[in-house]
């Protein structure tokens, strides 16, 4: 799409050859309200997909809040009037005093949305705040006149309705002028509270957006790590089948059927980063059925996982890659037995899973390999510090890989639906 040409007096000729002036497209100037609406639309466009909506009070709930606030303010002012009367010993007209204070408070609450509107459309922040002083001065005077008028009208109606003497406001001009300083103070306080609250709300929304962005980023990183394992799983399994196609075609045909079941389970869409330990054991069984066809009686895998731990949440694709890695390391052509042990135990609020390669080959403990390194990074992103993978090299040979995870059951996950991911 071609760029628009720069024309007009606002875009002079380039000062030197090759220079391209920056164009600003012509258009109608936007007022403060339109600029605020544009900023709101821009913020909505930049919102995170599928992010939860910010909770804003409905008009009915906002009306109840204003009514409760007006009642509280009116009762506080009435209590002050009551205490003054007790201190001076003057005769008290409690109903009249209560009516005066409540009508004044309710009239102020009725006009409070207008002050909030003024605060947000003429903010006293940024470079242009001096230009907004005059609108706020006019707004304060208008608020004072409207508040006094509403208050006097309400008292003129309510006093006779409650059986009181007709309310006498005195000289009207003096009444308006006498109340004006208090109205300016009230307007300024409401303006300041609105500005502070809006600043807090913007900061809070930014924190929520940042947390949601970190969560989405962590999800994408976990998905990338999980998908990094899946092609490796497919390649290793197909290599195992390819080695038997000509030498043992019947076994290869049966392995292909088992591989199909394994891949359907491993590559299911819409997968969460966690699953139950029982589901991981089922996937491990599918993989071991394929390996038994390949290694026959040479393969011996012992799985020792107590039944109460089957409901614990673990990262998806955890056991199968670890056992496959152990088999690859111990698959010595001269070895008569491939011995791998998988065990799990509970230690306090932690789940300890150990995959032991019982071969006699000496392995340095500091060599994690690609598979173990991938799992270690996924665990770190899922659960944070304190959990991960350690590698041990027993003196008898082989290698032990121990995984430390938080002990989180399916029922605990149901009670607490928040994801376990850390940014």
C-alpha cells in the first residue's frame, strides 16, 4: 500500500536531498472527550485475548453506593449537630436537623457524578492542565449553585410533609454566597479523590495486564517445550519400528499398531500442561508395550508407584521421556538385560519420582542431556524455585534421575482453579 504524500504548508520541502519528512495526516481536531474515548478504544485494542473483563459497578450498584455514602455523611453531620446541641444546652429540633443534614448530603451525592465527569474530561494532569483550571472553576460555582437550589427545594417540600414549620432559608443571595466557599472545598475534595482513584485503577489494571501477559507467555513457552518433545518422541519410536521392518516384519506390524495408539494419546489437541500421574502411567504402559516388542525378554522395567499417588498432578509427558532416555543410555548391544526402575514416594508436601537406569555403564552426573534439560525447564516454569530434576551416578553404574514436584491432587486443583504456572 503506497504511503500518502506529504502536502501543504505543514509539510515543507525536504531540507536536503534524500530526506523524507514525516507526514501527519490531516483531520479534524479532537476535543478532550474524543481524545479520552480514543485512548479507551486504543486500550481495548491492546487488551490481551481471552483476558477476563474488568469488573465495573453497574448503574444500579453505583446508585446504591451513592445512596449509602449520602446517608453516612448525613448521619455524621447530624451527630455533630446533636453533640453541639448537648454541649450548648439549646432546645433541639431533631427531626428538622436530621432533614437538613440528609437533604444536603443527598443533594451532594446527586451532583457527584457530574464532578467525576469533569475530573475525567478535564484532568489536572499532563502538560495541558492549566487550560483546565477555568472549566473547573466554572464547575465548582455551578456545583455550589445547583447544590443550594436542590437543598432548598427539598427542604421546602419535606418540612411541611413531616409536620414541621416551613423552612426559612433567609435572604437567598446571601445564602448562596455564604455556602459557596464550602461548595468549592467539597468540589475540590471530590476532584482530588477522583483523580487519585483513577490513578490507582490505571495502575491496578496495568498490573493485571502484565500478570495476564506473563501467564500467556508462560503458557506459550510451556507449549513450545512440550511440542519440542513430541517430534523427538515420534522420531525415536519410528526409528525403533524401522529397525524391525525387514528383520521381524510381524513384530514391526504389531509395533505400528501400538505406535498409532501411543501417538493418538500423546498428540491429543487442547492439552493442559499438567495431567494426573495415573494418565502418565497409562502412557508409559503404551510405550513399554512397544519396547517389549523391540527388546523382547531383554527388557525389564519395574514400576513402583503407590495407588494413593495416582491422582497427583504432574507435568504432561514426564515419565515416558525419562524412561526412554534411560533405555537409550542402557541399550548396550552386549548387555543381556535392560533394567529400568520407576518409583514414586511422598515426602511431606512434595512428590519424589525416581527413574533409575540399572546398567553397569558409568555416567557423569552432570550430563543432563536434551530430554532431561527440556523437562527441567518445563518444571521450573510450571512450579518455580524449589522444584526440578537432580541426576545421581551410583557407584554400581547407571544413572538415577530424581524429579521433585509439589504434591497437588486432583481435588486440590478443583478447589483452587488457578494455574500452577509461574512467570
